[in-house]
C-alpha cells in the first residue's frame, strides 16, 4: 500500500490542524509534531505552551525528555556492534562475557547467564526499576552506576528467562554497561559518535544537558484531579540513560527513525533492521515487541517505534519502514495522549491509502477540495478534509480520526453524499448540503441530522458572543 507524496502532504497539513485542536480541547500544555516521508520533513510544528507558569510559547526547537525512545537508540547501537565484520558483541552473548562483575555476587549470578538478546526484547525477566522507583516521581535521583550495581543485589528477577514479556528499565541500563565495556567509552560518548553525529541530530542528547536547560519544554503534572498543572523541571537519568535518558525534538526523531527504514544504511544494515523488527513477544493481538522496538499492525501496515513516559512528558514516534513514513508527537504533560494521537495519525494514513471497499466516485467536473473546511455547531466541530481524491467527514472529538471518519462523494456543486460511515447512527445515504456565498465560499453546511454548521469563525461570532444560548426564531 505505497503512498504518494501528495497524499502525505495532505495528511501532514490536516494532522497539524487536528493536533492544534486536540491540544486545546484536551487542555494539554503543548504538543510538538513532525512528519516525514522518504527522508524529507513534510511538516514540523508546535502548539500551545512550553511552560504554563511563564506562558512561553512552545516551538519546534524546544527539547523534550523522550524517555523510553532511548531503548531504540540503545538497541540500534548494540545492533551496530553486532553487525561489524568482527562483532564486538553478539546477540547470544551471555552478559557475563562483558560484565564479569555480575558473577561476583550470588544475588546477580542469574543475570550473568542472560543473553544480550533476552535483555533487548525484555525477555530476561529482569526487575523493572529496582525496589525503589521513586526516581520516577523526582523523590530521589536516578541511580548512578554504583547505585545500579547495588540495586541489582536487592531486586531479584521476578521471572525466569523467556517465560514472558516483562518490561525492564534495569535491563536496558545493563545494556548500556555492555556498550561501555565493549567500546571502552562512556555510553553517551559512544552514542554521540555512532548515531547522533552521523545522522546530524543536533538537538538530541543521551541525557539531560544542564547547559541547555533553557531549551527544554517544562514538563507538567496531570490534571486528573482537576487541580492546576504544576511545571516539572527535567533531571539527569544517570545510569538509566540507556533506558530512559534521551532528549530530543520531534524533528530529530523522525530523522532518526527514518534511518531505520529499509534502504537507508547510514547506521545499520537492512539485515540488522529485520532482526530488530522481528516480533519476539505479542501483546493484545496486534501489538508486539522486537529488539528495542514496539511494533504495531495497523490494518495491513506494520509500523515500528517507541513511546516515552517521563515525569511531565509523554511522547510517541511511529515509523513505517517500508513506505518510509515517520510520525512523532511529543506532549509536555504526563497525561498527554501522545501515543493515541500518533497512532491515530497512522491509522488515518492507512485508511486513506487503502483502496478497498467502496471508493467514492465524485461527479465529473466537480471540485472536491472546494468543500473542505472546519465547521461547528452546538454539538461540536468537524472537518471536511481532502486526501488526494478522497473527501472525508472527520468529527474532531476523538483521538482516532480513522475510527470516526466518514467518506463523502460529491454529487454537484452544493451536495455531497455520505457513502461510507462508521455505523447506522451517521448512515450512508445522508447528504451534506453546502450553502455558498457569491464568491463560492462555504457559509453553512447542513450535515448530520440536517443540522446547520458554520465555519469556525462564523460559529464563534453567532453563538459564542452571547451570554446565554436561548431559543432563536
């Protein structure tokens, strides 16, 4: 299901406006967004505030703590080392072959027998964060190397190797130790030399950089209890950087994941990518985990990527490695639905790229794009949006636009019929009637339930300027 550049440009433009609306509707302080196709950035934008306390506007240059995206960077570095003609590390290496100190203490002896691959896919049964995870609430610092080694003696592995998928930040912290052992360099130094510099990721670092503190978007607490959000300052993650330390921008992330698309061998070979992207564990039927990669089946499209949850930041990047499409959504609140929004955009891409079922035929000579716009009435807002030759009706109250979208076929200059709908509540066969002014601009739409809806600005003028909504003749 290859996609065209023009289709991706339509998706990028629509998704940007949709995310701006979702940021305001959901009360998220800020959202940063980037989308790329075949190595080219189609759009990079930001909406909302970098810091609610100061009121600073969020930009596409603000840095985010991208947390578990770090696992993909770490896994890529491991795959590089394993992909060399004389591999510095092999995926079936026991940890003891690189981290001899694990053997010295009976409490860590079982870890010594785990393989590199078992840690990469979270199959080693390693404890998630140790016995004191309050670093995630900034009640204590993230562990340094000495503290990491000490916590391993107090945090027994809860499962046997290969018994089940068990997500572990400690496992990836150990993989960082493997990288240091085999390269003779610090983790951050090696990642900058092996991945960050070759890809020109100027706004990416393996951990929080104090000298760039002013460039970070402030994190924010959740608002589930209705209280005002409080800004959260980022902190270093120390020895857990290989699991959760990376900071970056949406634009840098689409560049990085673009390098994991097939045919781009700047950092690792296509053979290594296939090994990374092979599902090792399956969750919830269509969700899988490979080597440092979350994997999701979206329709017939398989995408790879990772999420990130950090105190005050919630982030998600998805990539279709075959069609070379990358979407990254970064939010600066812990409850920002970055994963749902990023997945929603990819589900929309799959929807408009797929040519199955009823594909509407517009009336000859009609201009489907002349029907597009954002319209509102008392019940909410929706977009009429064009994606190449497809014209979609998209209600804006969902994080999954593909699930709620209907498809329209233009019948004449003022009418379009709903030919594909989610269900019978907004049913096929209903017509949208567009009223235009002398210049051809849409001034009103009678859509679902034949209710009038108006362009967003006109709706605000008509209905939101009054102190009370009352019956009008």
